[in-house]
C-alpha cells in the first residue's frame, strides 16, 4: 500500500505544465516584427494551417495585425498574410 500520495504537479518530476501552441507563438514573436504562417509552422514543427488558425485567433484578440502582401521565397512569389505583433 502507498504511504505517500502525490496530488500536485509541484511534487512530481514526471509531469509538468506546458504552454499550448497559441501561447508559444505569442511568446516567440517579438514586438513590431513581421512573420508569415509558414515561418511559424517551421519553427514550431506544426502544420502551416494550424499556425494560421492560431495567428488568426491572436489577431481577433487584438495582439496582432495582418495585411496581405506579396512575399518572395527564393525565385517564387506568393501572396501571404503578413502578421505583426502590436501588444
């Protein structure tokens, strides 16, 4: 029979609280710098569509702004939403 019961995360080394993807994006993005969803997805190792969903949610919360722009990647030119952190 167990003599010690662990009921808090502070008392165990096996479990810890981790940030969700939206919080990671917010923390990693510096103020007044621009990014696109594909760069966020590559740096966090997630799907580009999932990164775009979280960037869109952050924009609705008022911490990001976005604009449509032509982005050059090597020899290719693509239309993309460029996000900028304002808060």
